[in-house]
């Protein structure tokens, strides 16, 4: 049995230079020593508040951004070591679904032509292209007459279906979706989530789903990673994370969801203040300024990820004391 992850990362570090006052520039830390793995057939969720580095992580894993440090591996081979042909295979086998589907589609191309581009690149015959286009459009719930229309003629939910269809046309092994339902109405969100779940089965996909919505991730994911200010602070099976989290930040995120464990949630579990700036990450545990449990150790020493049960890790000095 091959235990090599389909996609993995070790100690990813990524910073951006941003403009400051008086024409100066500052360094913004988007990712700080992030490690993860995605196994074949698995759906991995990545959660956290806006500004925690989720989207940057997704783009680095998809090969759209180059990390400043650390490495991404595809089937055990470092991306930077892939030759031209293997790099082309990786790009085809790893497809991205973006939060704003309209911005990822060419507004001057008809939908049928946009979805069919990977078929043409693969050298398919015209009859086979038409057959595959019909199959994929039906799979994502698009009507056949959509092929001759332009992206601006569709609703947000329909455009997301188009984005999913275009990703599937490349016959990927991996789908990386960056907030795929955040801009949609709740009823449409459910439809897109069901499409993704069905696609995983029909096309034997592995998926990495980035979202600030933990309920969406609990429904669709096998494991969930919790990020805070560019760092992974907890990771575990989706069901276990909700029933026995190991970090105060995860606890606060869950407590903030209406209707989840209403009898056991008190207001003081909720997050204090706003997320600090990634331009000035707090010393020690980066969560300590917002944590009601913080002690002096938290303010001065960076906690390491510790495994508390199979596949469930957390970076908190007080985890054992708080959660047993």
C-alpha cells in the first residue's frame, strides 16, 4: 500500500511586501511554517477568519504562488524539482475553483468554449469534445443551451457551476476550492456543496476546500485545518473537531455558530477584539491577546503542534488542562 500523500507541504513560509507610511514597505506574513497533507480520495477543509492565510495557502498548494520557504510535494516529488512535462501534468491534475467565478472566466468567450479549452489542448476530436462537454455540463446541472451564452448572462450560482465544469474538464485528481460558496445565497450554497460531494464520487477526486464557514466544512470534509495569522493551530477529523476541539480559538469559532451546542456555550467563549494585523504578529502564542485563558507562558513561548489522538493535533500550552 502506498502511503505517500497525493499533495503535501512542509514548513511553508510566504510573505508579501506592502506599502506603509512615507513610501516605506513592510513585510506581511501570510504563511508561517505551515505543513499539511492531502491523501487520495480525501476532502480537507481549511478554516479561519479573513486574513489568516487560507487563500494564500490554496494558491501555493495549487502552484499559483511560489513560497518563500518550505516545499510543496505532488505524489512525493517536490514541485520545484518537477521537469517540464511533469509540471504540465501537475497543472492539469490540480485544478482551482475560485471564490468569484466571473473573474476566472473570459467574458468574451462563450461558456461552451471556456469549458472545452482543456479538451482542445488534449487534442480530442470534435465529436468527442462535444460528447464530453455534454456529459460534464449535465453533471454540474447546466442546461445544454448554456454553451452559446456568455458569462454575464448567468447568476452567481450558475457561474460557479461553470467554474466547476471547467475544472473538471481537465480530468483532475485534485480540486482546490477557495471559498466556493461564500458569495452565494444559502439555498444556492447547498446546491453547490451537493455538486462538489457528487463530483468527488463520480470523478474520484481529492479536494481541498477553503472556507470561513465551519458548518460547510463539517458537512463536506473528512479533516479540517484551523489557521490563525498564517499558522496552523489545530487539525483533526471533522466530527471530532466539533465534538472535542483542543484549542480555544477553535472553541470560539464553533461557539459563534448559531444553534451549535447552544446549552453549553457562554458569551465569554467568543473571540475578544478583532484579528491582529499580520504586519505585527504577537509574540509567544499568536492567539494570546484574544484568549481568555492566556497565562504568562502563552505570551512568551510559541506552542508546538502536539498530537492528542490519532490525526488530531493542536498548538496550545493549556490544551491538556482545558480539554483533558
